[in-house]
C-alpha cells in the first residue's frame, strides 16, 4: 500500500505518518528515509524533534537527501518505508548549498522519476509533503519554480498512491482510498 500525506507546515503530518507506517508494517521491517539536510539551527532542532518522536518505534533511519531511488539496492523492498519529506528532497535536488543562486534545471524531472521508481518498487510506503504552493502571494522566480515543482511531484504521488490524506491543524482529511 502507498499513502501520500500532505498539509501545512508543523501540522502533525510527521507524527501521523509515523503511526500509519508502524501500523502498515505490522511485524515487518520499517525504514525511515530522512531527507532533510540541515542548513541551520532550526533545521537541526526539527530533526532532533523528529528523532525523539520516533524513538522506540522500530524504524531503521536512512539519511538520503538526494536520489531517493539510489537506496533501493540496499533495503528490503518488502518492508514499509516512511519518506519524510518530499519537500526537503526537492529542495536538496534543486538548490546547491555550494552555489548560492544555482538551480538545477533537471531537478524536478529527476526527482519525479526517482520517486516514481521508488513507488513502483517497494511494497509499502508513506510519503510526507508540505502543501506550500497554494499561497496567493507571488514570490521570486526560483521560489515559484520550487513551488511548481513540488506541486508536480505531489500530484504524481497522489495519482500513484492508494490513499491520499491531508493533515490540517491536526485534522485528518481523507481525499482518496481508505485509512485502515
């Protein structure tokens, strides 16, 4: 089963996704694909909180900031995977910390293909993403490209996944499929 979870930042998506992944796994292997590459103290604090939240849940954490499909040959594909988050994954793919204003023009398509391969290869997966592209404001071109790219990835995942859920202010809204 494949589950896609989206919603606003800091609305409880990660904790909810952890619980869903744990139930989905049953007694099988459970992986947590952590995609955030910390860039400041706020990122490090967020990562620390996520690690504390999943302590004792049985996740094997794999840090994978780019090229999510590159890990497929190192894991049990019959396991359950929690990928948190698509938002950070695309950020890592698009923006290089070494080149301040550089945006990889192939990042969106490359990330889409990698995620699609991942979805089609593993037995169970839960994907977490931030719903950051519906804001009425217009931002600089690089931010707008990122938002459009994330929307494209999220639409693809919503199409490919069996279940699509939105978490809004702690409320769970089922848009597609079932929640067992």
